[in-house]
C-alpha cells in the first residue's frame, strides 16, 4: 500500500514539492556556509517525494547525545539556519503544502494525502536537525529514548526514597 500511495503522491504533485526542496538546497549549497541547510533540504526532499512509510526524527534521537556545550552550539547554529530557511524557502513550501492539503481534503478520497501535506507543512518551516527514516526505525528510536527516560525517572525516584528513609531514621 505504501508503494501505491507513494507513486500516486509523486505523480499528483510530490515531484513539484520535492523540486522546491532541491532548488532551495542548491541555492544554499552555493553559499558554502549554507551546507547544513542543503543537507536538511535534501533530507526533507526524500520525504516530500515519497512520504508514506517514512517519519522524521530529530538528530538527538539518532545520536542519543544529551545536552552539552557541543550539542547546545549546534542547536544555536541550527536555530539560525532554521530561521534563515523559514524566511526564504520555508514559507513558500509551507503555503504549497497547505494548498495541497486543502485540495486533498476537498476531494475526500485523498484525505490521507492531505494529512501528509499538513505534516510536511510544519516540517517545511524548521528542517535543520531532522532526519528522514523508515517508520519502523522511528519507532525503535522513540522506544529507546522512552526507555532511557524511564530509567532516569526510576533512578530519581529510588534516590528520593533512599533520602527519605535515611532522613526518617
């Protein structure tokens, strides 16, 4: 079903939206400092061309790194690049996806395409720091992050219980 959905999506306009991502990425590639935007644009282009069966995850879900000086710095640089993208190509893509989503919902039969369009609209404004992966991989990554957070919460609860016991004795 994913294959059929992706083919229909591509033929009915996904190629056009992916082309905007490519043009945006190439424009920023010429500026050398825009290389992070180029990478992000090409990542999102993959999703824009064939969205079914794929999800977007944050790079921190992939690398598992906690907030540090390095990750905070890349977060700051990513913020600057995301704002730059939003002010140039992001708003064009956002409006294009909203338009495609509304048209899809009007036809009723293409509502799944409309849902994908609205999902991509939000991503089109803020692409830096995101990676496109298969749905199955995204589920595994999110499970890993949830297990890590649960272990930290359990550790904090056990530490607070131990502190309460020592205080009462």
